[in-house]
């Protein structure tokens, strides 16, 4: 998945449209977060959520899984990001649309089909959370306090899902890569190198997210 800095750059390139949420929501500083990051979170940037998790939350209990950051530091990105899946946010309102955004950046013909499998696995896993968030916001109407409660619950639900959805996605991608190992696009010099790099990364992440 994309790192914080990489996804920040992607967001800047894709759209510079500002959110029009009332400034009261920003100045409330519910988590003592810089307003810019607060707005980025409302754009659906899960990398920012991971940043919040790693930098501002209380220490985890021993029974909880390690942070996602530990897996990222251990396994790297193999030159990525190669894909991204998250709940879609309306850029004008800053609220959930109930839909899922799926993006695949990998251009290599050998590995791209498996990145697509990876991201579609995420899509199936998080779709109910995206839909539930939208229903909550619809019920909240224009009540900003209730909207914040809905968004906080959405953040918590997404966080709780991280390890299970990543485990499922990397498991599916590993299976896909194994089946494609002997394909023509994966046996030429460039394809084989890319396949090996991706498989190494996928196995590492699978081991990190699926353990326990």
C-alpha cells in the first residue's frame, strides 16, 4: 500500500479542490491535529489515518497487533505504491459517499493483474464500512457533532479492519503471482525481475499481517 508521503503527492497531483467544511470543524481540533491533516483525512487519505495512529495514539496493549508502520518498515514497497483502495470522500463536503475508490498504478504486465486482485480484495472487505459510514452521516444530517461521531467511528472501524484486510489481500496476491510465474510476461528478463521483487515483498507483508 502507499506510504504517507507518496499518497500525499498523489492527492496533490489528482486534485487541488479545497474542502468546504465549516471552519468550526477544523478549529475544534478534536485530536489536536494540524488543520491541514484534519482536512486530508476527510478526503479519505488512509495514509494520514495511519500517521495519526502511529504518532498520536496511546501506547498499544501487549495483546494488540503491532502497528502497520512496523510492517511497512520491515517490508518496504518494492518501488511502489502499486495500488490503493479506500472509502471515497466527496471533495466539496469532505464527507463519505458510501462508495469505494480503487486505483491500480502498476504498469508491469506481469504483476499488474495480481495488484488488481489485491485491491479488489480490499474493496470487498471495506465496502460495508464505507456504506455504514454514509448511512450514519445521512442520519446525522447537518449536525456537525453527529457528523464527527460518524467519521470517528468510520476511522475506528477502518483501523480495526487493517490487519485482516491486508492479510486477505496479500494472501490473494501471493496466490495470483504463483499462478503467473510461468506466463510469458513474467519469464522475460524484466518481467522475471519484477515478479521476484513483488513476490518477496508480498510474502513479507503476508507474514507480518497474517501472524497471530
